[in-house]
């Protein structure tokens, strides 16, 4: 080989090595390619959520097309696999927002997702880092562009405010409702079934999901309250949808609720743990290790369900402000009445109301409690939670506790 031929071969070799190195470190190279491991679609009346889970963070581009209305998402450095190919089969006829999904390999390094929608949409895109059992998630929330909230359910408007970071500004001034609660106007009770949508809550050994059983109990409780003269119940959610903790509190305040009841069926590390419990807010630390543990797991709901960064503004400014000590005292009285009645239905885990920093209880003006109906991690209580009989009895015990609270002079929301 001549000297010039040797130099030419050497240059080709160096170019090839350099190209290989660039391919290895490039975000669009094979080494950085992402594998889609799961796709989940959660249709709801307020919005539809599509979650795309992958082993690496996803690079994407999103844009809209008209005639017909479509939202297009290009996933960079992704190759079509069986998970993506099956996306279209997850769209349900009852979905009020998504009509169909088309998936294809747009170019060798890009998968294109085309979401044909039933009306003009305002999509919100969230990038979520791994948490709990979830890997990296790209979350697409499809909100109707011209959605209207009703007087009885301002949820959609509150979610829009939350996504803009304007949740606090949308709430009414803290002024009393005219008339005496229960006489001149109904006592308003906000029922909060925990978790929902992407966030299943605790899961029992036999795959019972907390979000499902607490929704059933909440619906039964609402029915009991609405049949009682002088009372009216609303729910933070009445379907399988994820609602951020701050929006749950905001909805209670928007509806000028007099009481707030959050319903759960949590788990503990020890399966022998059992019994029903009631919790109120504490601004000075938890009153027990169990309360501290449960507050931590409940407060992680936003991380698991996925929230927008703009919504954190409300959490920072309002959720963690100093809460009136009078409201906490009212919450303890309210919780004690409920706990007494729950003891007629199930063994009590603790005979006094426990306290911890539960984010969902931080409305500054509304007596608020969190009810742990049973431990879904306990095999016997998981079985009970699935039965209509136990669900109805638990709903009735909460209802009787509400009535006893007012019969014994309990205060409604304290608004100046």
C-alpha cells in the first residue's frame, strides 16, 4: 500500500470512528433511544389523560391541525412497538374528547401519534420523572377549548385556573353565606373520594384498588346526605379521574362547603394492621408514626397522579399557609363524632382522632377530616371493602357522625 493510500484509509477509519462516537452520544442515536413500556388512557367528563410511559425521558414535538381537529405528537428517537400499535384500541366510545388515535413510524427515528378529537382542545403536556412503580412518563391532558363549568360543578374551570397558575385568584372572598346553615340554606358538605385516574391509591393483595372502593363509599354517602332535609352534598370527583390535591380543596372553597370529608382505604407495611381511623390536620407535626406515614403517602398523590408545575404556586401560597386554630378544633370535634359511629361498623385502629399534615385538609376555613375506612393491605378488610354491605354501613356511619356533630352544636365553615 502506498503512503497516500495509507493516509486515505486512515482518514476513512477516523471518520467512521468519529461518526460512531457521535451516534453513541447523540440524543437521536441508538444508545439514547427510548422504549415505550406502557400506554394508559383515562377518559373523564372534565378532561382525558393519555400517559405514555418509557424507560428514558421522551423528546417530543406537539402541534395542532384542523379540518378535522387533530392533535399531533411526534416522539423523537422512538421505534414503533406492540405497545404503541395497540394505543388505538384503548380509545373508548364513551370518551367525550378523543375520537381515534393513529400511530405510525413517521421517519426512522420518529413515531407520530395523531389524536383525532371530538371538539377543539387545549392540550397540556407534562413530563414526569420516575416515582413509585412508574418510569418516565409523558402525560397529555386533553381539555376542551370551549369547556363550560356549571354552577354545581366548577371543576373544569378550576383545572383551567390551576394549569395557568391562577387557582388562588379564582376563589371567592372569605365571606359568610347568608342565612343560617340547615335552616335558611342547606348545609354544604364536600365529599372527597381519594386518588383516581393515573393514581390508584393503595392496592390490596387481591388487586382491589383504593380509588374504586372509596368512590363507591362516597357515592353512597352523597345519596344519604342529599336525602336529608337541610343538607346538600357535592363530590370532588364522581368518576375515575385524577384531581390534584389543591384543586380538591379549591373546589370545596368554591362551593362554599361547610364541611369536608376525604375518604380513603390505605395500606400499611404490616398486613396485620387493621381498623378504621379518622384524621384531622396538624400544623405542629404528626401525633403518631402511623399518622405521619399515612400523611406522607397521601401527600404523594400529586407526584403519582402527575401535576403541572404552574399549579404548585397555589400549593406554596395557600395550601401551606397557617390554618386557623379554630377550624382545627372544629375538625377534631367533627372527627370524634364520626369515629364513634365508625366503631359500630369496624374495629377502630385508634380511639381518638389522629393528626398530621395532610395537604388535602388544609382549607383554612372549613372543618375537614380524612377518614380511613379500613386497611386495604389487610386481607380481611380488603374483602370487606369490596362488599356493598360494608360500603353502605361505612357511608352511614360517616353520615350519622355528620348529623351528631351538628346536633351537638358543631360549627360550619368559619368565614369572616
